[in-house]
């Protein structure tokens, strides 16, 4: 019986190739069934259009199955969490591994290339619809966010705007900030540049969802935090300053009050006197001495006496004290290093004080007597601000009553 040997073994053993032709064994290639062009081989354009339409519908059916599976899974999960046994409830799985799912899958399978095209069009339509819906939702969210921001901005501007008096209305008219009256709509005073600055300063401290008292309390806390931070920084980094430069800075504030000075001849003399008294109360020639005097400008007895004895209106008194304070703040800020965060915070603080006083003047009833006393201990200028409305709020006799009602001990 011959011993079988391979060609490679023969060549290795004898050193020559065997004189026998190699036998090639054909490898069968499995042919895949091809998808016919149309469901009906003899069909024409009508059959093609019908196949495309059928494929489109089948695509929608597959999407519906996906949605149904999602809801079915969610429903079974919810019942399971509730302790309900769902194994005998007759839920028919639409997965291809089950007879029901396989039958549905076979029904929806494309039977021709025409149907394949229709299903592709259905998928493209679904994707396009998703993009449209997503874009519409994004646009809606943007509109809602814009509307909310505009509503919030209007609230803050209304909150910080000064109480409308004859003087405020006349100033708005001169500046062209009064709208024309229309049918069923009266004229309106538009926000000034200062109103916008005040609103910008306090916008992070107030909310339409809070009461007037809560908003004033939030602003007050912000002011005290700024003061504390500046004080701690200046104690560690105090620098000397020039008294003549300070006086020039303080006198520069008169430019901002020229309209008031034009209508009240004693106002400018009072401003000059307040500047002189303020400079007398600077305890040291460095930034900490200046900062402490600036903090107490409206608590200095000589300044309080000046303002009470000059026969000035409440608004003039407020503007004189606040302007001197702001000019001192600006000078302190200029003495701080460039890029120091407290430079901007000091200017912001001055606007926050103006805002809290405007709010207190308009909302004294909502803030209440006890809370006004607390605020006035920190900002004595409120004695004059509230004095103008004290008679209407507490039944007193006017300006002189404001100080008595608030009862500051400064």
C-alpha cells in the first residue's frame, strides 16, 4: 500500500519537485440573493413610484415600532416598581428575536431597491424633522431667556429710579427723557444714564421675586462687604496722598451739580463748606485716614448741622453729601494700584448707596419704621431723604420729622 506524501514533503526529502501536476480544488463562492430592482419585474415607472412610496411608509412604521418599544419598556418598568407582576399580562415583544417581532420585521423589510430608496427618504425626512424641531425648541428657549432678561432689566430700572418729583420731572424734560402722551397712555419718564448705572451696580443683588425690604437688605450687605474688603486691603497697603489734589478732586464734583447750583444760590456755598469740614476730619495723611473720613462724611456733626441750617431742599442735601462722598471714593480708587479689583468696587459702592436711598424714599412704607432706623444708622443721609415723605408715611409734620422718626444715634 503506497504511503501518501505531500508535494512539500517530497521536495524536502528528495531535493527535487515531484513530476506530478498540482491539483487545484475549486472553492465554491456563496452567492447572496440580490434585491430585485422592482417588486414586479415587468413593472414600469408606476411600479417604481409605488415601491418608493411603500418603502417610505415602512420607514415610518419602523420609527413607530421604536417609539412603541420605548413606551412598552417604560410601562413595564413603572408597573414593576409598583410591585406588579407583568410576566402574565400579555405584553407582546416587538423585538426581532420573538415570533411576533420577526413577523413585523419581515413585513417592513424592503422587497425591492425601490422600497429601499423610499425607506432612505423616510429616514432623511425623520432626521430633517428632528433638526427642525430642535431648532424651534432652541429658538423658543432663546426668546424666553431674552424676554426674562428684558423683564428683569425693566424691574431693576424701575426699582432704582428716583421718586418722581417736580424737580425730577423738570430735569427729565430738559434732557428730553419724557415720551409723548398717546391715546389711553400718559407720558413716561425714560431712564437716565445715571439710572442705568445704578441698575447695573445692583442687578446682582436684587430680584423681582424678593420684597423691597429683602432687596434693600441684600444691597446693604453688598455695600458692607465692599467696605470691609477695601478697609482690610488699605490697612495692609496704605499710601500717602496730597491734600491739594484731594481738594481739587472734591471740587470737581461741583460740575455735576451745576444745574442744582443754578436754581439754588446757597447750594454751592454749602457744598464748599461740606468739603472744608470733610477735610478737617481726615485723621491721617494716608489712604486709611481718607477712607475712614469718607465712610463717615454724613455722620460728621458739623456737616449735619450745615445741612440742617441752610434751608436746603431734601434733594439738594442728598446730592451735596453723596457727591462729596463719590468724589472721595474716586480719589481713594485712584490711589490704589492699577488693575486692583477694589478700584471698580469703590465706584460701584457709591452707586449702590444712591440706589438704596432711591429705593428707601419710594418704598418707605414697605420697608417699615424699624428697618428704616437700621438703614439710617448706616446711611444718615436717609434722614433727609425720608424726611421729605415722613409726613405722608407716619403722619408727622414733614422734613424735620424724618430725623426724629428714624432716630439715628450718630
